[in-house]
C-alpha cells in the first residue's frame, strides 16, 4: 500500500527497498483512525509518521469532499490552524541566529522593532514593555478574552492591530502571566516582515521552508473558490462556516495549509536529533523549547507545548479543520490533519486527536528501516 503512495508523491522520496510497516500494523492504524473519524464526523484525514528522522508511513483516509467522494491522498493539503505557530517561532529563531533581533527586544515604541507604525501614541501603559519573548510565550499582557483574531472581520490586518492597540488595555504586566493569544503571533508575523522586508509568507519560505526542501505549503485562502487544486474541502459542523473566518488574516498564527509529509519535513529539521541536519543550533532549539516562567504557562515554551519527559507538540483547530504535530523524546514524530471539527464536543475531539497516534505508536513493535522522504 505504501509503495503506491510513494509513487504518487510527484518525485518526493523514492520507492522503498525494505519492507514498510506490516500489514497488521497498517490494518490497526486504519481501524483506529477510522474510529476517530466516525466518532467526530470527520470526512477526511491524513497521517504521516516518522521514526528516527525517517518517514515510515503516510496515508490518506476518507474523502476530500463529501459532495464528490474524492479520496484523500497523502499529497492533499489541509489548513493546519495553530500548528502554524511553531513555523513562525522557528522563523523568529532563524532571524535571531542571523543577528537581526534578540528575544528581549522591545516590540512597540520609539525603540521597538515595530516602532510607532501601528496604533495611536502614546500607547497604553505597559505596551512599550512587550518583548519578542513575551509574544512567543503568550505573556504579552493581553488576556485571551481580548484576542481579536476572530472578530471585526471587516477590518484588514493592519486595521485590526491598530484597533487592538488603541482600545484594549493590558490585563497583566508583560511577562507575568500566560494567556494563549493568537494576536501575539499575528504581531510576530509583522516583526518578520519588518526585519526581512518581505511579506510573511515569502520570508518563511526563504528562511525555513526552502532549507527544509518544502515546496507544497502555502497560506490559505478565505473562500471555497480560493482553495488550491489539491486542497481538501472543509466541512462545517457548528454555527460558523469554515469559509467565513478570514483565515488569510491569521497568517502567522493559523494560516498555513500543508500535507502531513511536508510538516514532517519541517519537524525533523528542528527536532534536536542528529538524524537530519537541524536548521537551528542546539542552543537555539534548547531556548525555543524551554518552558515559559509566566504564571499558568503549564509547559508552553516559545511556539511549542512541552512536558517534563521532553516531548514537544502543537495542536490546532478552526471551524472545519483540526491538526496536531508531535515530536517525542524517543525519536518519533507525526502529524494528523482532518477536514472537519466537532464543535459540539470540541474538548473531547482535541483529547482524542492528541491520543490518536500515541495509541498507534504504542501498538507498533517493529519499525522499518525505510525512509519515504
């Protein structure tokens, strides 16, 4: 089964000479993934799995669009939602290594990276104390309840930033308290643009995606008509349509589309293992994955959730899509992308998505030496 998928990946990778996962393991994976899809009303899913830096399994499940019943293949693209955040974080660290900025650099004000180009001066108290590190760690001082990224859909990205700076007082002192805030990663995208002189997408492509050999990742379009030819259709399960959320405005915090294989090309180049050359130095990776000291961070570092045993990951979801990307301390990695979100049981779906591949990896006893990259 895997050999047929390897042939369809448009020149990426090679046909394996050694056996892939056993038929029994592949049957188990299909059963577990299909059960997850059935439970949460997901029409289509795609999975990629690595072991010690090698891509050992990639598979599509279900359909790209219930209206056409076209089958999901490993090459199909999905919105990855907040799994975009590690990509933005790695881009920031690439720029740090190039000497373009430091974690402690101020963002706003006359001495800030973004200066006074957004909002009206003088800024509210504390805004001129927000640093790059605070944005990466979700400790800027704005509360999650103030996050504007799903509101005011009539505003451009710039207008939204202006409005946030002008109308929202900080709830906490910068650096003191963790509150998950998409808006912070929106600002990181603008920092990347200011420092590189490039649109966010072009900068990420130059500094991160191209060095990883990634060619099939893009920023999403808002409407069904704007979807790419090899992009799935997102199926609504709640009150909000997947095509009414201004995802193009979410670029640096939730706007990328990718296949799981391309996400694995990224992951194995920032995992800190010697199996594939990393884009960042060991010191940069260690800093990026060091948990925040802000109250309530719970192991969140800089664009990555972490735990005490050394696992790193990020979950993401939007109306019509859900995603997860994981790097384990034992050298495994995976990404799972789906084209619908169970809004009625969202917390349960997130838990099940997180547990899905742990169940699968725990079942596999023999890992093949094949590398499908």
